[in-house]
C-alpha cells in the first residue's frame, strides 16, 4: 500500500466497498468523495496501476464495460494499512 498514491488508495477502498463496480461506478463514487470531476485520463491509468500491482482484478461485463474486484492481496493491503493507521488514530 505504501507504493500507492493517495488517489490510488482511495480507488482501492471504493472497489473494496462495492460488488464488482464498473469504471463508471468507481468514477461516480470517487467524484462524490472529492467533490469534483475526475477525468478519464486520470481515472483509468490509476485503475490500471492498481490492477498491475495485483491489488485489483479487471474483467469484462460486456464489450464496452469492465468491472473491478478487490483481490486477496488488495484485501491484505487494506488490512495492513488499517493496522498501521490504528497506531496513530483510534
């Protein structure tokens, strides 16, 4: 998790909290959190990064739509991060 940007970490959390969201679903959720529009040029390269790091898997819902799902490694990364954070914040 320490190799991710804050934005990538936020994407990971959004994906972990959803059931196989599409890229658009992730975009909608992250835009709500950031209170600003996230363009495709920022979103999809960062999604690809967390996929390439093995934290998320990417699959096809249909010919135009991908889904994203947290992997066991991604779940472990979140758990490790939360453990580390709990040292500093209750």
